[in-house]
């Protein structure tokens, strides 16, 4: 089966349950590769979870946490999912005469006796032994091999998907560096016909006339919106009739009674939105149309240069012949070595740089003439703003975590940031210029991935007390990650499938529209970004790798999330999302070449740090300990201001020793070394 063309009749919907994964390539090679990746990840993470079962069983046993173990504290349905992790319940207070509250960092780990002797909580679990390290190492080796095989498999799948889909790009080439004055399509046709016996079908020359095209698009947009504000049948091509209709509509609007909410919006939100051309009144729309008309007429008189040339041959052989004859090595292209091709392959004394183009609907025609320098500056600016958003997010999550709702609120704030930031990044991408939609998606991908990786996996480390990493309190790191995973498994797909905004548009706004065209616009489906979906995938991979030493059962969690993402996104693609350009494999290539190897590297480094930091209490035995501290202490004052009694069984004192390898938001974002 093939995807139906727009307007084609006698069609049927793709079945949600019956459509195989390889059919999804009909929505673009990138989409097909995305769903293939989800299935593969679900399988390999399940196998990695099976490899980690010895660690899961060890951490859940009495051997690790003592009698009762984790079952004694992880009793609620949500908390019980954290069983089989490094959470240690076998702790006791010991005397540390030289310790201070600031060294421990967690108010529950520090107390003082009536004679001001500091008591600190010591971890007695032994969870960083050779056996646990070797099991984690085995899962890492398995992942390295599995990811290498996946990269190879995806390369082959990409070729197969491309061969299965015969599109105009299989017959076309694009010239990246045409001579600026070569704007005659007949000249280009005559040149390229030497490579094809059946000739050239179409030549498209892109000019640097973006200002003209953009002005025409804005004028049409404003005229269509103006038609919505006027009575049906108004002739907007007759300026006198149009002007009178606008004046009449303006007068009627001013006489209409305004609500308090409307007055509030007119004074606050609407003036800001109107700067960007949104929610304009009929007189403002008319004024903009009148202003654009002479500008367009002036732009039409200018002479424009060629920026790109698209050539479509009658046969695939013509395209292959042209690519074979004109494709250059990077050195020959950089050095402009005209001896690398025959004289007949040089166009107007120019050594052409050609390649196979992207799909026509994925070409960003208004950005084709952007210079490399301008694009580089734009990317630096947007990346700097993205980093600023990451920092702001970290402080917001930290504030939520320190509130009365603790980890529950911080998990919700984290999920909301993960949902909101993509919209902000998309607005930032309005600054950037990209020649293809695939390139734009790749830029969107690494920015959102940067935010979500840091926001989901790294920030919890810096906002948590080091001594709470293997604790069982609701604010401790493993419990926090458990809540984040639950939110990712349940909350995110629920919000995506409810599709609240589009449902509101279909059922509330659409019936109230005045024209059929405007009503139909509410039924175009929800806009989606392949880059955003890939960031959700890689975010889960990074989170799993990052915390697998502390949370070995996280592999099964991530398996469930991948299965959920596969089905929720498949339902969305086939029933909720709207039509998008056929995105190529750019995002998939960027993911498997850069981000996935980076995630594996982080896995290896962080695992060694986590095991080296055990037992996460910053306490060591001195060479010559003081004695005489065993006994029961009454009226002990804890660091949080409460009082109670503590029984100390260890007669010897301990000293503070720095076990933490990573800083915090309070001490700076830098790596530390154990004392």
C-alpha cells in the first residue's frame, strides 16, 4: 500500500494496530527510522535489564540492607517500584567530634548531644563491591555492542527505505554554487542534457528574492484575515469598496459592548501579540495590506541572483550520470581544482558543487540565500539562550523541590518544563536560517536534547545533597528519579493523547467560525516535530544510562517507556497529528553518530564515579580514633531543629572525608576529588 495523495478518493485510514512499522516510512524516511529505533531500544534495554537482575536481587535482599531491607520503608505502590535499587536502610549514628553540619549537607544526617558532641549517620551497606561493578560493566559492554549493531542496521534500513520510495529526488540534483548571473533555465537545461539521453524535464532556479516572496506571503495572509472580518461577498480587490467596508466594520466593533476580560486582554496581552502580526483588527489589517503593496511593487523591479538550481531529469540514469561526473572530493571542491573533471563538466568557468536534493516540500525556500557566517552567528545566539533556559530550569526545579510538596512538585515542574521548552526553542529557531527542513529539525533536536538531558538527568544531581543519593526520603535522588520515570511513563503520553488544544479548536472554535475555510483550518491536525520526538527518546536513554548504577531496574522502566512511546506516537501519527514535510534521515543520523555515543560515554564515566563515591556518607575511620562514645543519648538536637534520643553502638569516633566527586548548585558546577 502507498500513502494517498491529497484529494485522492477511495482511500482508507492506516490501521493503528495492523500497520507494520516499515509502512510508516510513507510519512518520511525519518519517521520510519524513528519507530524502528523505538522497537530496537525496547528490546535491547529489556536484555540489559535481564543482565542487571543479579544487582537488582542483591540490592533488594537482606544481605544489602539488613533484616527487613527495603521492604520496611518502600511500602507505598509508588515507592515499591524503587526496590532493587541502591537505597540503603542499614544506617546508624556514630560520633564525629570534628564534623560540622555544613560538611554533611543533609539535616537528617547530623545531630548534636547536650554536650555538643556531633553525631552523624553512617551507611553500613556494602553496595559497591566487585560483583556489582562487573554486572554493571557487563551491561555497558552489551550496550556498546548493541548500539554498534543498531547503527549498522539503521544504515541498511535507511538505504532500503530510500529505495522503496521513488520520489522526485531520485531524478534530481541541486547545484549549490551557481554563478550569480546564471538565471536562464534554458542554459542550465542545455548544459545538463549531456548527462541524459532523454533530456531534462524541469529546471528550477532559486533566487535571492526572499524579501519579495515574504512580502507577498504576508500580504496574502493579511488579506485572508481581513476577509474574515468583513461581510461575506465583500470585493476586497476593489480598494474603494474595501475601504468603506473596513470603516463600517471598525465602527460596528467600537460600538459593541466589551467584557471585562476583553478589556484586560486589550490592555495587556493583545498589544504584545499584535507586534508579531497576531490578532490584528480590521483597520490594522487594511493598513498593513496598503503598506505592503508599494513595497512589493518596488521589490519586483529589482534584479536578483541565482542561489540554488534544481534540475530534474527524465530518468534516474540521468541523475546518476550527473552525480558521477560532477561529484568532487572535499579537497578538489575546497581548492577549486578544475582538472578534477572534464572540460565539458565545467559550467561558465565554474566548478559546480552538486548533490541529491531533499524532498521539494522539505526545502526552506526563503532561507536558501543565507550565508554561512550569518547562520553561524544565529546558531551561537540561539544556543546561548538555550543554555540560559537550562540554568533557569535548574533553579526552578530546586525551588519546587524545597517546597512543602517536595519531590512531587519538582517532578511536575520538570515534566512541564520538558513540555514547554520545545515551544520556546521553536520560537528561537525563527532566528535561524536553514536550507532544508531536515537541517532545521537537527538543530531543534540537539537544542531540546541538551535541555532535556540536563534537566532530567543532571540537574537532580546538583540540587540534591550528596549524602541523600541512596537515602529513602521522598526528596532523595533515587526516589526523585523514580517519580520522574513514572511521570514520563504516564503523564507525558496522557497529555499527548488528550491533545487538549486541538480538541478545543475542533469542538469549540471551529463551529463558531464565519467561513468554511476558517472552520476547515481547525481540522488540519496537530503540528508535530520529529526532532522533539527523538529528544524524548534520547532523554530516556541518557537518564537510564546515567542512573543505572544506582537504579539497575531502570532498564525495565525504560523498556516500558519505549513501548509506551511507540504506541502513543503511532496512534498520534495515524489519528491526531497533521501533515508534515517528508523528513529525511538527518535527525536519525545525528542521533546515532553523536548523541548515542555521547550517552554511552556518559554511562562509562558516571558509573565509575557513582561506584567510587559509595557509601555516600562522607565518613571514614581515622588511624587513631577516640573511644568511649557508645551509649544512649537523650535530648539530642537534630539539624532541622527537632529533638529526640539516639543510641550509638560504635564506641569509636569517625572523621569527615570527602567522597563526593561532583559539586552542587551551592558549591559550584565542578568536579571534586575524594580526600
